[in-house]
C-alpha cells in the first residue's frame, strides 16, 4: 500500500440521519492533507471513524502504519503534571520519550505544571506531544492551533512541516483557511456527508472557475472589481480610468482566497 | 516500570494532590473517630469492644462511597476518556487504577484505626487479626465495587455526590455501627441488609469466621462487578 490512508464507501448514520454517505478518500504517504467542511458536514464523525474511536455502518478504512491522534476535545486529570502525562503514555505505548520533540513543542517547560494550571494553548501542545509520543506514521490533528497565540501558531506550523520532512503523513482538520493554504499539499471538502472536492489548493481554484479579484488604487481612492476573464476585464477597467483621466497608483490581481473557494463549494454559493 | 505499575503509582499521587481522597479517607474518618470514639466510650463503655470495627466500617464506607466516584466521573464523564482512547490506553485502565489506589488508602486508614483506637480509647483489639483484616479487605473491595457503579453511572462528578450521600447515610445509620440493630424498627433492619456495611460490621465483630455474614458481601460484589462491566461496555461503545 503506497497510500497512508484509504477510505472506501464509508457510511455512518445516527438513527435515521445519514451523516456519511459512502465517502471515498485517499491520502498519499508524506502529505499534509486537510479535511474541510462547514459545521455539521460530518468531519468529526469521519475522523473519529478513521481513528477507531467511533463505529461505522459500512465501508472500509485501511491505514498504513501507526497512528497518533490529537483530538480537539481531549482532557487529562486535573492534577497530573505535564511530564507525568508524557511518561504515562510513553510507558503505555512502550515508547521512549523524545526529548527534542518535547523541547520543540515547548512541552518541557510544562513538566512540573499541573494540567489544571495550563492555558488552552499549553494543553493543546501537551496533547500534540502525547499524540507524537509513539513516533506515529500518520498524525491526526483536529484544530491543532485553536487557542494558540501567534507565536505558538507559527512554531506549531514549523513543527508540522518538520513532521512532514520526517516523512510523516498528516491529516488536519481546521477552520483556519490561511493555515490550510500555507501547510497543506492537498485538501478534501466534505459536504452533506460526501466529498464535494478532493485535490490540491490550485486544483480547487481551477475547479471553482477562473475568478479574479482586481484592486486598483487611484488618485480618487481604491476600487475593487470581480472578473471571470482577467484580460478583457482589466483592459475595460483601465480604459474607463483613462477616459476619465484618473491617475492609477497601484493594481493588484488575485484569484481569490482558499476561504472564498471553500465557501463556494461547501455552501454551494458564490460569496 | 511498565505502564500499569507507573499508572498505579501516579494515581496514588494524584489522589493525594486532589485532596478528595485525603479528606474522605483520612481527615473525616479520623475526626469522626476522635469525636464519636469519645462519645461512644463515655456513654456506652462496652462500645470499646467494637470501636475498631465500627470506626473502620464508617471509614471504609465513607472513603469508598464518597471518595471514589468523583475520580471515576472525572475520567469517564469528561474528555479524559477521549485522551485515553486516542493514545491507545484501554478505558478500563482508569477504573483499575482508581480502585487500586483507593483500596490502598482505605487499607492504610483501617490499619491506623486498628493501631490508635486501643491507645486513645482503650479499644479492644479483634481476637483474630488475620480474620479481621481478611474481612476488612473484603469489605473494602465490596464497598469500592458499589462506588465504581456510582462513578460509572453518574452523569457528572457533581451528580456522584448526591447518589453517594443517598447510599452513604443509610449504610452507616442502618449497619449497626451507630445504634445496635436490635433497637431499630424491623423495616430498617431489613433495609440495612442491602448495604455491605451491615454485613461487614457483622463479620468484623464476630470472633470467628461466620460464612453467613460473608456470602451476602460476595453476592453484592458480584452484582456490582457485573454492573460495572455493563457500564464500562456502554462507555466504550461510542455509537
């Protein structure tokens, strides 16, 4: 198996409500993959089924290698110290504590701190360290940077890239599109229990059409335009300014953010 | 040291840090012993013959029913269980660790009472210490099994307190440690037989091994263990 994860025909219902309607998904080894979807799309259910934390009705899930899981909703006993939690899970998984990993995540600073005294960001880093303790091949990260400050976020992004460089596969669930755009090799958008899109960020841009945002700064102020055909539109806009004898100071053209494309697919509307 | 042994040692430390166990297993029973021991032996001098047993039954019942359920609820009614599952630790791990730690605390407290009661109140030491401590061990195990059912069944840590009190009060009031059983109305005597404290106290106060006081404890233990297995299965099976 060259893929880190293969999901075929995954179905899951809660009573009469079908949450996953035969989902197929494939993640290449060594990729950082993002699973996106609006609230209620079935992301958490799908992740929990893959992680083995929830039963599914039908379909198959094949995972190559060991898993490390950082859940969004996980906790530890209030009075446990950081280093004790690390040692407990390391001993249970017969793993050696990777000191450099703890240092990279800043968990070594939390060694003597009890869980109840930790901030949200510190708890999140500790749970990530616990997920990595058995040196997993595929790492599941559910909202890994939620609650982190800017510095923590940047350092975690760097660490995720380090994990990728080590050959690990990462499945990321995040609402932070900037994070997904900067980190991920490929993405999947889950909509109404099915994969509405799977591919790279560039492929998503192609899939939603060549939609451009044009921002022009002139002597009279800043104006923005939306266009599907960049060539014709830009010429037409510039001609308009020329006819009015308006000085142009700056022109910026972008193809829309991942967030805009995501919304377009996930909600089925153009924003 | 493997994960299980490390977990037991760690749970022991966590119980000491949380102070719930310290209060329910040591502080309150010792206070109760100091106050009630003085009253019992002053009002009824013959109570010194059963003082060690009555104080031990009170301590074990309190430590188990009030002390253990919040620790279990903290694990199984919160996201702690998610962390266990996600990191490959069996969910029953928490149940075993908390029970073993509480068992040791309660055994220590029972031993403390066994040593200090004769010194402080001239209490009479049980005739057969071996049989006595075997009885204490069984009583602790049975009380913890009921406490485990409460901890696993309760919807939250706060919820455990209410259920624990509902079981703790009749356990101590109807077991014979506060009032002699022959002074209680018949219905109360019958109700008291539902609780391990009654049978434990009867077993511990006898100078010989009485099987009729033991088998009800074993029946209660088996029923509680089956309930724990059922509740654990329900927690493990996330639909």
